[in-house]
C-alpha cells in the first residue's frame, strides 16, 4: 500500500533531496538526504534517524564538503507594496 501525504493526500515516494536548515543565523545545506517526498505538493518527510544524524553533525561542527555563496535580497524597500497584497 502506498503512503499518502498528510497535507494533500498525494502519493509519497522515497527520494534523495537537499535540506536547507537555519541554525543560529547560519544556513546549512545538507545534500543527498534520504526522504519521503509527496509527488503532488512536494512536502518532505524525514525519519528521526536522519534528524539525529543532522543534529550530531551540527553539534560536532563537522567540516563541510563544500561551501557556497548565497545571494541575499531584501524586500524592505517594497514593504508598502507587499502590505497592499495582503
């Protein structure tokens, strides 16, 4: 029997994904993370074992395999327009 998404009811399949995680104002990107992913809405489910591994890596301050530069774009000057949308 196929697993169903808790949010939309879509079919959930095993995949390998990337996980972006913020901790203490630092962005960490984990690659090749085993997950269950909804085909319909894209919701990702991770096992407690995976969360444990990630937590351990963060606590050990493991050296990253690579480092990337991430552009940061502020919408502060568009705040009035954004409020109008809501």
